[in-house]
């Protein structure tokens, strides 16, 4: 696993340079498949000790993630899902609430739209990057609580 540090100044400036540099390096070296589920984003955004918010509740951070997702809709393919990065990435983009006993609860309709958006984006972009998308798309959907039928995925590829 490799860490990508995102300092507060980059978040406030909507600067994606660390991500763009990483993506360019991976694409130039044609090592996208080797980079699958390898990275963790370390968000350095100090909060006042009296601020009870989670990082995903801070508008500036969420906006940075919206920009990241708009420029690289397949970026979540690179994140270390086992370390919880897929759930955290999703939380930055999908409305949710935290419950003490049940954990994070995504807005069901928003989550469905997000999952389908990722299904379409990955089904389109991964083949262009030399990656067979079907198993990866199914895995992402499953991690977020959705089952996709193979016949549906076959219509996209």
C-alpha cells in the first residue's frame, strides 16, 4: 500500500496535482493493473478540537473529492478497499448519516445513483486503459451492497 498525502492547502485550492502526477506516472508506465487497490489518501485537514465533524462532513473536502471524481471517475479503482478507502471515497460523494450502533448509513437513492454512475464510468474507461472491467465493476458494486447481473454488464462492454 502507498500513501498519497493531501494537505489542507491543496484541498482549499482544489489542487489535484499530487493525484494528476500519480495518474500520469501510472498511465505512462502502463502499470494501471499493477496499481489496483494500492493507494490510500491521507487527508491532512486539521480541525478544532471542539469540531465534532468527520472529514466527509466538511464541504471543502467533499468539493475536492467531487473534482477528483469528475476528472478521474475510475480513481477508486486505485484505492485500497481492504483499508476502507472505497467506503471513505463513497462517503465523500454520497449523502449519509452516522449512527452509533449501525455505522455509516448512505442515502439509498444517492448510493444507487453513485453505484450505477461508477458501473457506467468503469465499464467505459477501464477497457480504454487495458483493463477488463466486468469483475472489477461487480466487486465495487458488491462492496457497496449491490449485485449486478452478468447479462446487464455484458450489454455495457
